[in-house]
């Protein structure tokens, strides 16, 4: 997700535009820029790379003006260069854009045939030229936008400024979020409430297809049929304070160590302490009537869903389908009447997942969402909102959001089991008791941080790393491999342990570390057997297990990581910690940008 901010004010805005961009740096980006209006001209400044490069550009070439837009870009069309950076402009119009214009090629060809000159390789610049052409033909900014928006296919959030209208911005959204902020004698546009938190707490969320005209004093919102509408003004609650690392080296490290606290906070909102039972938010549908659960998510959230599939089927005996969101709609899934479609997302704005949600809603499914942003698009469109309480997650590689998602999903699985008559009160209380043990177990896992840091130099030289796990630990193997790929840039793959002999074992040699997740339990002996197959072929094994498991199978490993012995229910939460820390310390050894790894964005708002 790129960052957008726009301000209409009576005083210079460039410093506040940059401050707004800085609040969105955590999302990941590769260039940045601002555009203001001053003395009847568009003043545009852009820079490749980090935001400090734009700050230096502005120090040398200021951009004064009481109105402006700004953007951090994550490249989709065109390399991350200055000439591809936003804002894009013609002499009359400048705009910033989140999302993707899927039909930009025919639109670009049309503009080129009309004799217009485009300076970038982006899809976004096409929109600026289409709007500019309408204004050159005599249209007002409002009419130009009304004409152009229906021609665009894809997803977008747009903030547009006009040279000859220095007191007006126009914003529009389809697929990507956009927020209007209300100030005193000034107004704002932003990607989300956090972007505007230092400017205002009074916000309104644009709905799908909305576009808005804002001046210093007002906002006029129109729906996708160009009808003037009212959108509720709410108090955002987003903190105006900058999120700080404190004494930690990176945000990711801080967020890993916050997990005992935020998991406890999340569980507190789903457990009735008076009788140690699960209490979900009020819902206007009968959960006991649910016949099938369809889970849809991306990346780390998808792996949380994989764990939840084990829980739902084991406890509630409800069949579960799970899909990667980017593939879900395109396989034409069969969605039976009486189904619950469950969507998992840290941001609640992930384009693939949001599109899948709307597909399921149109097919008559009941919609539940697990999100960390309760004001997000997914949250607002759900029948059942299940918020996590992880707080802002700044590191691009998700950590605490993942364990909080698992905590919510475990509570949901238990509640569904109770409603389906598969779990009695005593069994529910036992599940709750184990869930309440999770924060302390997470703390115990974090106590081994120094040991994990010491073994990171063993992993850092590797070109390939394999992760193995069985049952609910298989998704943890996938998650561990993803974390290592994301922040250390080492190729890593996760496998179900029993699948090793069906192909991947050909990769094993003395140069390939193999990380084995094997808590004591009913699957331990089978995992150890698979581990011995690796050892027999010279594989370099790192075993993650509890004391009993290490005593039985730790001999001959290049390293071991001891975890507390925990109930299998909460093992996925606890075993997330060592794979996160191993990836983190390996990345530190390699000297990569841990919090903002290359090519990655925090929330992906393009399909």
C-alpha cells in the first residue's frame, strides 16, 4: 500500500505533507514526492529512494503553497526512478494514485495517438493526462473527473490538484481506501486515519465508488452515480504520536517482543473471565447453522488460516476450505448456502482479499473478518468483525499481527464448537485455560533470544534453507520460510515433514540448513523419523522443540532451540517466536533493511 496525503489550507503545507508521508514509511516504498500550487503554477518535487532524499530535495528546491498532495510509491508499472515517482502532472493537473489501472495500455495508446507526451512508464500518469485533456476541452475539474473515472478499470485511490483552482482538491476511491479529514479552516485527504492523525481526529471514510471535492471549509461527497451523499464523520482514535522503536534496534524486534502483551490484550476481549468461556462480539446470524467455512487470506494471514483449518475441523467438526485470495475468485469456487466466509488481514485493505470478500458477499455467504484495523474496508463490510489488538505494526514482515490472529481464530474455533454442540462447558473452559497460558509461554520462548542470535551466523551464509513441520506446525514451517525470505533474502521453503521423501529430499546436502519444528505430542515421533531421513543425507538440522523433544532427538543437530512445553492448541503461537527471531537475527547478520525489506509493501492494494 502506497501512502497518500493531501492538504487544502491557508498556509504552506509542504512540511506537513512530508510529516504525513513519514507516518506511512512503514508501509514500504521506493520513491516519494510532493506537489503544491504557488504563484499560479504546479510545484513538483520528487526523489528516488528513502524519504530523506525528498527532504534534501525540498531543502534545495522548496515547494511553497497552501495546497498540496504527496505520495510514497511502491513500484508496479515502471522502475522505482524519479521520473516514475508520484505526483504525476501535466501543466494543468497533478495527481497521486494508489492501486493499479488495469486498462492503462489502451488508454495510453489513445493519448499518444492524440499527440500527448508522457514522461513515465506508469499507469498513473495516464489518469492525469485524461483529466487534463477534459479540462483543456473546457470541462470543470468536477466534470473532468466525472467523465474519466468510469473509463478506469482496476483499483485506485486518487488525490488530484488543479493549477487554476488553488483552493480545491478532488479525491476518489475504488478498491483502495481514502479518508477525508476535517480541520479548522483546512481539510485533508489521506490513505487512512493514521496518515492524518497528527492533523485531525475528525474523519469520514469514503465508500466504494465515492469521489469528493474538498475546499478549506467543506467536503462534498458523491457516490458512483454522481449523487451528492453524506458520509458519517467519526473520531478516528488514531494516535498522533509517532510510533517509536524505544530501546530496540528495529521495529520488527520490538514487535516480536510485544507479543506476550498484545496476545493477552486480544484474548482478554474474547474471554469471559467470570466463567472462563469464550465470548464473541454480538452477531445477527446463527453460528450454529454454519455448514462450511471458507477461509481466504494472503501471505502470513493465509498461514494463520491454515492453522485455523486444523482447529475448526478438530474442535467443531465443520469442513473448511482455504484459499490464497489471489486465486480464489478465478477458480470459480462452489459456495454452498449456509456457509461462513472468513477473511484474515492485518490491514483490512488487501486488494485480493477484499475482492474475494465482495465475491462471497454477492454469493450470499455470511462474512466474518479478522483484522487489526477495525475501521478498514473489510471491517466495515463484515457481518462479524473479529478485531485483533496488536496495535500498529510498523515492520513490513508481520509478527505480532500473526500471533494475535491465531489467538482470535482459536477463540472462534472453540466458540463454533460450542455452538455446534461439539464442545461442552468443561471442554470449553479447558481450551480457554490453555489459551490463557499463551502469553506466559510466549515470554518463555522470548527468553531464548540470545541463543537464537548466537546461531544466526550458521544460517546467514546459506543460499537455501528448508523448514519442516507436521500438523499445525506445517503452516509454521511455511511462515518461518516466508519470514526468512522476506527480510534476509535467503531462498527458503516450508514443507510438511512427511512430504520430504516425495521430492524435496533431493535438495538435501551439507550446505542446506533444515529447520525442524517438532513440539512433543502425538506427531513428534513421525517428525523425528523424517528428521532422521534428512540427517542420513548430510542435512544440517536445527531442531526447535521442548526439553523432552530435544533430549530424545537433539543429538547430532548443528543447533537446537528449546521451547516451553505447551498444549498442542497454543503450540503454533509459541513456535512462531523462534522462527521470527531466527529470521530477524539472520537478517541482522546479513545487514539487510529489516523493517523495510526490498520490493515489499506492508499492505498490497493491487491484485
